[in-house]
């Protein structure tokens, strides 16, 4: 059966369409559109314009899934909707479009990230998922989840809390680095140590790989299972913060709509890696979309 998944995140909406036969999941199409649902929602209320952008994109995804022959539609929302006082109103608006949205808890979000990122991975493994509104850190073995922590901080929220211009001043950059280091302190005390293989998913990790490889267009084989060191993450973050938005957008591998938030996302990723005692990560292009189907879509 062909199934579709709509992932409604704080920064982006993604559509994943796949052929699902038992436990076998075969990708047909996967795409992403930046809608910034969490924009201006620091006070805990989703704003009308970001909600409208996101709902319009959900409607487009629904039409695209239908055109690809999807017989079952799955949709889930993460931190932006989960934490918003008017999250239920957003879910109802999506329902009026014909889309039933499941709002995941932080633990459920971590679970599907782990399920997707560790497909085909044997032995102990950890997964880091930096989103727009939260960062999930997960550990397990042979596909079974043993420990998970969701931190309510991601690329969009970090930039909202510690604003930066582009290029960022030294003072702005230091405030962001110090703030994130303090915020992730509880994670450093909680993450199980001694895990040899750490994987990372989603837009921030992908962007580091794409920038390193100077990718002009998406290429699954060029990014999936590619190793990246924490030092490389920090080097790119520092390089990008010294550029204006036009310079960032001109880089091969940079999605233009991520150019403003990506340095903050990279620092979140670096902090999570430090907490895990990991010198780097291996990027997984199978993530929470595949994981959702593996956990809930059968």
C-alpha cells in the first residue's frame, strides 16, 4: 500500500510518500517546505500568518499525496503545536482540510526519530534530532529504544531567545553560545555514556553535510551515512555567523530559507554531541518520517 506522511514541524512541513509492505518501506518521494509555524510563538501562541502558511502547505501536501496514489495519509505535529496554547485550534483547522494530525509528545517524537535513523543499524546507537523547536537525544540497541530526552530548544527557538543579526556580532554570538551551553547542561548529566555510534537526522545535520560536500541538489547517496565531526559543525557555525544572509544563501548546500537559523541549529547540534561525549555523528537520511511509518503506519 502507498502511504503518505506529513511532518508538521516548527520550521518546516515535510511530505514523505512510500510503498509500505509489512516492515518493508520503499521511498517514492520526500520533500520539504519552510513555513516557520513557530515564528513569533515565544509567548506560547501560534500566530495567524505562520498558521495560514502551514495550513496552505498541508493542503498542497494532501493534493500531492493523492496524485501519487497514497491510500493512507498520516500526519503528525511536533514542538510548535505541542507547546502552543492554541495547538488544538490548529489541529482542528487541519481537520477541516481533511487531515487528522497526531500531536506527538517529546518522547514519541524521540521514538520515531530513533526508529527511522537506526534502520539497518546493529548494536548500541544514539540519535540526535535538532528541529526548530526541540532537540531529541535517544539511545537504544538493535532498534529498541532504551533512553530518550526531549529538550525544548531548537534552531528557531534559539534564535528567538538570543537574537542575532547576520553577520552576528561577537557579543551576540557569545550570548547564543553561552545560553545554549547552559540550557543543555541537564542533558550532559543525563545522556548514557559509552555509545560508539551516534547518528543525526533532520535539516541542521543535513545542511552541515550538504555544505561540506557543496551539493547543488539533493542526493541521497551523497549524504546518507556520511560522517561529520563536532569540530566541523562548530567551524561551519562560526563561518556562517560571520556572513550576511546573501552570502549564506549563495553557498552550495544551503537551503535559502534556512540561512538565518542554521548557525543556531548547528550550535544546538554541537551541544547535544558534547553532552553525549560524541566526537561527531553519522548523518541518516532516514528519519522520523520513515520512523513514523515503522512505528504507527503498519
